């Protein structure tokens, strides 16, 4: 049974609720950092991640981006439209399939993608730098298991492998 908090100490919620509290704290911190990035860099964390992937894989499709970002394609459509409208991405039709859009970074998009100071990625690099690689891999397995359990009734999450399996997403830097 959870115990009452003592002054200055968080409530002991037990392992499951304590873990979820950390996941929600991470979600909140990512959102706050993304908003700061919007003010300082002109793009959100998600938008910068799209740019990073476009720099690493010029000509990447919207479908590939959706899988890599674990986003519904309809959500990604707005992100891509904003980046294209701002001149950070260039949209081109696939020569083999005119219905398929491919995305290339512009010079401005490359500049934003390469800037790390104040980004979610810079924070992740700093935080993970002091963590043993085996712990990072174990954390990934735990997070994939949680994602799979949360999405079990809705079907698999795009780009998320089964617990313990390597991720199907491209090996790009975090947003």
C-alpha cells in the first residue's frame, strides 16, 4: 500500500505507478523542451526530428517518417506541411509512384537539423552519456513492452517491435 509523503519527498506509489509517474514526467519534460525549441530554434522537437531524418535519408517518404516517429500519417501531414511552407523541406513526387511524396531538406532545413544546442537530442545525449549501454538497451525493452501493452487492443504501433526485439525505426537521433 502506498505510504503518505514526507515533507520534500514524493509519494511512494509502488513500482507500477512510480514507473508511470516517471513516464508522464518524461512526456511533460519533452513537451516543455519542444516548446522552448519552438521559441529558440523555430521548430518543435518533432519538426526537428523530421528534419534530421530528411537530412540522413534525403527522399524519405511520408510513410517512412510516420513509422520512424510513431505518428499517425494524418498527424504527420500537418508537420510536413508546416516545414514545407516554411521552406525547410522540399516535397517532390516519387518518379515511380506519383501518389507518393518524398521529402528533401533545404539548405535552411539542414541548418536547423544540424543545430543541437537546446534541443531534445542534446539533452538525451547528455543524459545517456553517463548511463551504461546495457541500461539504455534494457530501458528500450521496457518502453517497447509498455507501448505494446498499451496498444494491444488497438493493434500494433507502427514501427515498434515486440519487447526485446530491435526497433523497426531507422537509427536516427532522438527528437
